[in-house]
């Protein structure tokens, strides 16, 4: 395990979603050691492992110490977390998204739900602060003042109703959801190279990207030109970056870049009756939130799975 003094110790294993505790589970290997290191490097640019299989990530407000299990091939990656819970939660969630590995508390063996945007127990609030400090992000989207703080540490997860994919859907809504899905996939591919999310127009305009990133992409652009048009399908699409990287930070390569983002689709006034509004939050991967009116959805509204 990582050295003492950590606020939280997490172990990443390749276990299916139904496994809620690592204690009785026997995890398969994560892959050959060199491949595991390569996948971690894709999550955290500039990462370097020592001979003992450890690496440290220093970021503003927090740090992560990674250690590969001694077995070869390794079955686990241990992560010691220190500092700001919100920022660390973003980093761990990115690791889980890009590798498909599951996070478990290394002390209790309980599964850690990184989708909530907060971390349990010892880093839920900073020393000397209250639990509400664990609420990591508030985003303003356009002029609508989107309050998207995650209040799990205060009142538990919001009561969300899973909405079937066919509920009130028509051809227009399917196009809207496809655009949200396409942006999610493009952002997840890009953030592995850039360590930060960017606006859709950058992903649809490869001439604005540096040559070293273009060379690493499988296609010249990650999005097609329709993402350069904010109004389409009778909806206005708006991107809002959350928690921007500082201008003087060494990463990411392309800026402005953000640790998280929100993407909303709100019907235009002349779109016709019965149109719903949609909002995607990158810290809730794979789902979109829906309202039956033209107001911006929040995390307390109906949840619709994108796949």
C-alpha cells in the first residue's frame, strides 16, 4: 500500500459493476505491466513510474500516488489521495472511465462511486471544514445560472427516475441525443491526450489543434461540422466548461481546457409543442437529464441513459 498519511486509499480492479465489495472477489490481471503503465500514462500525461512500480501525480490542490501490485501481471493499482477531494475525484473518475477499472476503498473494500463527483469519508471535507465543502462544482450555462452542485455529502443522491429511451421520443429527439452522445465519445477520446475537455468547435476544427495531437488521433477531426452550428434540429446547444485549468499550468496541451463540462440542448421558441430539454454533465457519464419544458435540467430531474 502507499505510504501513510493519505486522506484516502483506493484500489482499482477489473471487476464487473455488480460487484460491490472487493473483499470476496478475485480480480483478473489488469494486463501486462508495460500495458498497464501505458494506459495510466494515457490518463495522466507526464506520468513516470519508478522501478518499484510507483508514480506520483502533483496537481494544484491535490496529489495522487500510484503503485502497481507486485504480481506480474498486476491485478490492482493502488492510489493514495491527498488534498482537495473535488479535484481528486475528477482525476480518479477519468482513470476509471478510460480504463474500465472499478474503484474500491482499500480500507473497507467497499466500491467507490466516482460518478457522484465526491469521495467518501476521509476526504469528503477538508480538514477544519464542513461536509458541504465536498460539493465540487457549480456551473453557469449561458444566462441560466445552472446550479449543478453535487450535494451527495449533505443529503445523499437525488431521487432520479430512469426514463425509458422511447418515452416521448421522436426523430428530432433522437438526433439531439445522438449529438450529445457523439460529443461525449469525442471528449473522452480527446481528454486522454489533452488531460482536459475543450469546446466542441475545437474538436470539429482540426486546424486549431497542434500537430502532435493530430498525429495521435485516428481521424482528422473528432466531430463533424454540425457542431460548429449552435442551433440545429430546432434546439439551441450550449457548451460550458467547468473548473478551467490555469493559463500557466503545464497541462493540458490545448487551452482553454476544463476538468469537467456541461452540454445542454434547449428547444427554440418556435420548435413546436411538447419538446423536452436535455442536459449532460461530464461527471455523470452515460446519462442525460431531461425536463418536459424549456428550463435547463439539473441533477434532480429525470435521468435518461444514453445507451
